[in-house]
């Protein structure tokens, strides 16, 4: 994604932002008119005319004072409303681009830096309409109108005001750029770095304490904070110096107005002594002839104009910050998905068409045979182990939450377990993933058999360091339990990522004969669920950790699924569904975390479940017992793909596939 695309999305549409511009312009004009009218009223009142002569000026002062405050309020209201609406659309567009990258495409991204980009830098973009566009438009228009108005009173004063404004623009922008330019461009990266280092310190505090590395991390954090403080100080110094330059030139503009206005006032005095008519604001033939009140207006109007114009040099500094933040946001969003990641169909409702143009969209989702609404999952013994062979129909997910029934469902509305077939499937991890986290070892799968002669699979992998998984062929029939083993780096986790469409693949991967490339990845993940090796436990209570799988589940359903995974006693001892699990599951063991993850899978009601190293974090003496409990809880109807680096009891699986 280009920086210009981010900036275009951050700027409200002209129709949405026009009221803010109009109210801002009226507020600024009221400011100038208020000071000019006040100066005229005071000077004219000093001449002690009849009070009737002052009535218009008095009403004008009151009216402009009320108008200034009212229009300022409406300006802030309309401007921030438009900016926040644009920001909301921008956040949606950004998340639409980030979601297809997760999780494989974000494995090499620092979470703190990404958080700073998606929160702090996106928030900074609201200043594009509020501190850049609107101040420039209103200030320049008001300044131009003020120059024209002053020129009508005294052309020479209009020229001096225009020159002073031009000098303020050049000098103020130059001073701000020299003092704060580099600091303003560094603020966003430094904030991201500080956030990343802070999260890294807090998230790994136990390890850092164990190895005595806390002091080094704190010193690094203090250095980053000191750099951020210096940059913020430089920015403030630049803003102060700019304000000083503008104030100085405002004073010079007032002096210049007096220098050119006093001679014209003298001409009015001479004309009055000769009997010429000087009753108007100005009169004369060869030149302008001023009255005293008008001279006061010419002297004080520049002060009001410069008060409005002071935002122009500062807008240049705001632009540098906004542009730096937009560049950081754009850098986190690729122009197109890496070829190793599956394309995702964009959601509807984006404000700008370009928000999804750069990402390849999935084709119109095909049907997943046997898909039914997920509101009420069937009991495990009701799973159908016979795959439907009817023509594909639109999946329930595509029909909406109110859909009922589906073509290809088995009798009684039970969703059928599909046939999963992989033929010469290869896959690799995206290049943006850190090399240390990518599987770089070439794999070769060998044919293996179980006690059943027909239960065979074939897997081969030609040499090729770039691929983590090569030429795997396997058919997973309804209700089967396939064990996938192999050494570290042989492609087991890569196979799991392919099955749930976290990674794109070559070769053929079908679900009941439907090519998964014709399906949205979300549709595939409604049929195939993944229990990761280290399941993520949210810093919330047990109930909330389960409701992430199905928000509509009742407490009775949650307790039922906890009983199925063997956590009833544990949950009761901890306080029931309100039991706290701690940050990243600090208050639960590895086996308990796996049981909670399986409970989520059961709530989500996946026909096919992939268990990736479910006993990796469990004592070997208890591994077989835990695995037996997990498979028993999954029920006999589901298809299970069990990934393990060690062998398991033969009675727990139907077939075996060894990689490497």
C-alpha cells in the first residue's frame, strides 16, 4: 500500500469535510472582524460623537463575538466528526489488509511496533484534516480577504500586510523545519520502538530475570525514551520559535501599517483645515485620506490576521508528522499478498474501492457440502461419517446467520464429515518471516501403513531448500484419525497451516471434491479447526476464553464441554467459569491449556480437527493419558489429524504418515 493511499483514506470526503471548512472560515473571519470593529468603536467613541453613530459598531462587536464562539464550536464539532469517521473507515481498511496476512505473514513482525503503527500512527492521521488541511485552507483564505479589505482602506497598508504575511510564511516554515524537522519525522518511529521494547520487557520479564538481563533491557529502554524526549523537546522548541517569528512579524506589520497610515491621516487633517469633506472612512482623489478610527483598524487588523495565520507554518510541521505516520502504516501493508498466503475475499462496506484493490480477492466462494448453521452443534455421537456426494451448494456461512438447512446435509440436519484429499501438495513460508523462524529443511515423506492394509498414504519430497513441505499426497476419510510424525523441520506444522488455509500451496487440495482455492479461507476454517502446539490463552476468565469459540453458548453448554475435556473438577476448584487464567495462561499448566483449546474446538463444532503437538508441553509420563482424553473428547465421528514428533499408542489412530 502506498503512503498516498493511506493519506487519501485519512482525509474525509469533500462533502463530509465542507461544513468544517465553512464554519472554520466563518470563525476566522469573525475573529478578524471582531478586532477591527472593536478598534473602530474605541477610536470613534474617543471622538465623543452622538451615541446613535456608535450603535452599528456596538452591535457588530457583540455579533462578531458571539459568531466567533459559535462558529468555533461548530467548526470543532464538524471537523472532528468528519475526521473520526474517516479514521474509522481507515481502520477498517487497514484491518482488511492485515487479517489476510495473519498468522503466517506476520510471524516476522515485532508485535509492539505493529501495535504502535495500528494505534498510535493511525491516531496521528486524524491531524491531516484537523491540523494540516483545515488550517491551510481557512488561514490562507482569511489572509487573502484581509489583504483585499485593508487595500480598500489604504492600498499601501494592504501591500505591507501581504509582504509581512509572505515573510511569516517563509521564515516560520524555515525556522520550524530547521529546528524540529528531523525530530518530527523521528517521533513516530521512536514511539513504535518504545512500545515494542516495553512490551518485550514486560512480556519476557520472567526469562530476563532468570538470566540477569533486566538491567540491559532497562538501559536500552531508557535510551529510547531519552531519544523520544529529545525529539519531543525539539518539536516543542520548533513550535515556540515559529510562534515567536510570527509574533515578531505581526508586530512589524502593525508598525508598517502605522508608518504608511499616519501620513494619510495627516493628509486628512490638512484637508479638513481647507474645508474638504472627510466625513467618510476615507476620501480623496489622488490618494487615500484616513480618519482616526480607520487608522486604528489598519493598525490592529494585522494582529488578528496573524493570529489566524500562525497555524500555517505549524501545519508544515504537522504535515511531516502525519506523513511519517502514514509511511509507517503503509509499510506494514503490502501492495499484494505474498504468493505463499491464500487470497482472502474482502468484506463489503469499505468506503474506498482501493482498500481491497491491491489484495487479490478470492473467487466467489463455492459450496462446502454438508455445511449447516453452527448455532447449535450436534453431540459428537451424531456426527455422520458418510461424506455427501450431492452437488455443491452455498455454505451456511455465505447464506447468513438466518440460513436453515443446506443441500447435502445428512438426515436430521447433521453436518457431514467431508473427505479431505491432498495430491502432491507443497508449501513454503512467506519470505517476510524471519529466516530463523522459517522451516528451511527439505522434507521427504515416506509411505507407511497401519494394521489395516488399505490404510496407506504416500508422501514424497524432492530436494528444495525453499519449501517446508513437498509433494505430500494423502486422503483423510470421514471419521479417520491420521497420525503425522517426523523430526523437527520436516513440515508437520506447515501441513497443519496448509489444512486450515494459513498458507497457500501447490498441487491439489480438495474438500469433498471442491478445490479449496475456490473457497474463502474462512469457509475452510469453518470445516477444519486447529489446536495449536501452544494455544493462546487470553488474559480473561475461563468463560470468556471459551466464548471466543461461540459467543452464543450458554453456561450449561460451557460446563458440558468442560466435562467432556476433563476439566470439570479443575474448574470447580478454581472458581468455576469465572476462574482467572492469567496473562498468556500463566495460571494453567500445558495440559490444561490443551484441554481448554480442545474445548474451544468442540464449541466451534469443526467436522475435522488438526491437533498440532498436543502433548509437547506435557510430562511424557502423562502424555498418552492426555492424548487419549483429547481424542475421546473429540468423539468418534470427527476426522482427526494428529501431529506429533513422537509415536503414539497404535489403538489411538487409524493411519500413520511419517515426514522426513
